C-alpha cells in the first residue's frame, strides 16, 4: 500500500514539474517574442540618387548585425528630397549631394542639433558612350555635341555644371548658377540640344542608353559602367568647387524611441571607418573634414 501511495505521489510530482517547466518555457518564449517585437523597427533614409548603389551595400552590411532594423531608402535629387521633407514626408536621415539643401533644412529647424556631418567628396565628370566618335573633349567645346544630358539647376550635379560654365565664361549675369535654365544653357552653347533630367542617375542612363551624346554626372556614378562609358573630362574643383555630401539626423516627430535609436545607430555607421572603406570602393573621396 505504501509503495502504491509513493508511486502516485511520484507521478504527481513529476507531472507538476513538467507542467511547471512547460509554463516557464512558454513564459520565456512569450517574453522573447515580445522583446523581439518591440525591437523591430523601420527607419526612412532620404539619399541623393548618386548614393543609391553604395548605400544599398551599406544597408546590407548593417542589416546582418541588426536584422531587427528595416531600412527604407528614398533616392532622388537632393532638391526633391528637401521639398518632400519640408512637406512633411516622414524621414529619419537626410544624406544630401550638396550643402545648399542641408543649409535650407537647417534653416527650417529640421536638422537635429549637432548631427550635421560631411561624409564624402565627389567630382563632376563629362561622359560619353565607350569608343564614341564624339568631337567633345571637355566642357570647353561642349557646343560640338549633337545632344547633351543635363540635370536641372535644382539638382546638385546640374548646379555644379552650371557653376563650371560660369567660371569658363559661358554663362554670366546671375548670382546663383542654379537659376540658369536648360534653355539658357543651350542658347549659351550655340543652340545645342539639351535633354534636361531630374536627377543624376537619369543623366547617366540617357548617355549609357545612347539617347544623348554626352552628359555630366558624378565620378562615383560611373562605377559598374567602366566597360560602357568613357570619361571625357574630370572637371576640376577650381570650376565646380568641392562636391561635399553632408548627412544629418532629421527631427522626425512621428518616430518612437526604438526608431530614433535605430536611426542614430545607422547614422553612426555611415560615419564609421567600415563605411568609409565601402565609399572608397565606389570612387568617393572620403578624405574630408567632418
């Protein structure tokens, strides 16, 4: 009888133990799931079109270490991105191809204090299809082209190109080079056909697909097109000035604490030595003062 009672008690104890373990395991799993759910977030990063390829690689590298963070890019001309942020588009990080747009965002009070930093320098280049029979050797004889792909004045590469024309004496009369229309540039070049593009990537495609004979883009944009395009001229900084790309954290009122923390962390990653090595691979100059 005693043996039977002991056996029953033993079974009850074992059952209670299993139940207790099962309950604890389920609790731990629920806690882990809740923790994972709270850590998952999405950040929105607005980048100049010329940064699209390099930033995709940086995002992949970052995601391996931070799988809980989804990074959504909005790539376009810096002027378009600025307008979108001013109009209330949700944005956590702004990475511009020029200081002008960052200056304006700062004036708007949308740059988080102390987060504006210069990341890379770039250079304007004049391109054509590989082994084309173009007579154009540089900006100095651009009027010899049959057609030119040129970004609009609100697009940084378009502004830098116009500034070069001012320095060369092709354009004159306006204080802000970005205000010259494509029609005015065409007239100054003797009526050459100009196909205006709304971002630098569109300029590249117009030339790479043969729609235009030549165009001005960034050196970094020629990455991956080495077998398809010729660089006719690397435009001197004396003509364009430095082509500095600044980045900042944007004052996003809609972001919660998890989102803000993730944005801050990815921002720091953009400024890291690991990211610098990737920028170097894509023909950006990382020797800049922050």
